C-alpha cells in the first residue's frame, strides 16, 4: 500500500475511509499513539472531535475524516492532525509553513484560540483533515470555498484579529482617516 496516494486508490473515498466505522473508545494518549500508527501506515482515520479550539468550523462532536499526507503537500490553511506534545494530538490549522534544511516546520493554531501552539516538525504531522460530518451532512474541506475560508482564517490568525486585535485594527484605521484623527487622542 502506498503511503501518500489518492484516497480512491487506497480503497476508500473521503466519505468512506479505509479505517473501520466502529467506535473504539480510548484515552487521549492512546488515541495519539493509535492515530499516528494508523496514518503512518497509509490508512485513513475517522474520529469524533472533542473540544472547541477549532470553532466555529469544527464543533464538539463532529466526525473528522483524516488522510495520510506528504508534509511537502501541506499548505497554510490546511487542517492537520498533529502531535503538539508527547501523548497529545490536536486538529489545528497550519498558519505558517517554513522550509529549512532539516525539512518543513509548521506553525499551527486553533481557529478559536488567540495564540499558536508553536512550531511542529514534519515528524509530528500525521494527516490532513479532508472532510467533516455534522448531522448527517458531509463538508468537503477540499472545495474551493472551504480552501478560501481556510486562507482567511490564516490571515486572521497571523494578524491576531481576535476580539482585541479587531479593536486595535479599527482604532488604527479610524485614526488614519483625514479629519477624525484630531478628535481621537
């Protein structure tokens, strides 16, 4: 079986990954180990998301479909399953990719978080989220509109446009308007 290939050639489609659809309850650290092994073997993974760090796109209880990925193919805006610490995996957005002699390094951040998790190495990147299921509906994250939304989320994260960041940006814009700056001290 090829490690990085078209899902249809791997025996599945984004709607029906190769991995089983049966639920397997496990601890967070066990899931980190299991998901890394499954995706490392070139097999797709399907699991139920927990938490709110990727809200509003990924909600608590959504089912995520993750495929193995070549780290060279990952771009800013992609949602990835990665290890941020031993025994801890998260699905967060790549907000920056840096290529160096040792390989690529990725800065990841949850959409609902104000700060990045930090940089991760290629070895910590396990797969890319290709689709999510919510209330019986599948959302394909490879569609152009979803890719564009991902890139906008990257800009928001890079410019730190959370609530406080938006207020700072609005103040700067208003202060730069002719005639208004003298009223704003």
